[in-house]
C-alpha cells in the first residue's frame, strides 16, 4: 500500500466529500436551467451553498477524479484542483451581485460558495506543496554506496 501523503489525503477526502455533496445537491435542486433563470432555479444546500443540476454534476465529476487520482496522481490533483478552486473563488467574488451570481450563466454561486472554494483551493495547494514529488531518477533510489560505484 502506498504511504499516506497530504496530497493523497486531500484527493481522497475532498474527492469523497465532493461526490457526497454532488449527490446531496440533487435533493435540493436538479434543475439544469441556464441564463438568467440560474439564480431563481438554484436552491441552497442546508441554507448555505447555492446548487443546481450543473453544479451537482461538476461536484460529482471532480470528486470522482479526486478519488481516482488518490492512488496515482494525488499531488497533481491537489495542485490542479487547488489552483482551479482559487481561480473559481476569485471569479465568484468578482461577479456576485447582492447575494447571488452565476458562473458562465450556468453555475450559481454565493459568498459562502466562494469561501468554500477558497478553502478547498488553499488546502489543495498546501497539500500539493507539502507532498514531495514522486518518482525521480533511478540513481536517487539507490543506496549511497551504489551511487558512488556508478559514478566512478
């Protein structure tokens, strides 16, 4: 079994949480409305996070990607998801008008969503940065005495 790293924990925990949030979101709103109707057709999960059918699908897809990446590319997932979520949070903060906005006239966002995305982004970047790169050259994995023989 591979060792637990911050990136692997992030990919597994955030991936699992996003899948659950995506599925749970369909109980609140399964509407796939676009355009100006996004704000009216979205509901708030537990009265906090604005969701609709599109956002639920995005959460499920990125969550499943995280669960798959936990075994093979956790550091890459943590860094990529972290950067993506920070950019989405910034974009969301810029477009909110009053309490609600929508990304590309499809995905509803509110201030709480943006804070959630910012936290996911910062923890993703932190987990990726705290996880050393895997792989490397074969000479790095050799014991010191074998490296000395190989270089002479």
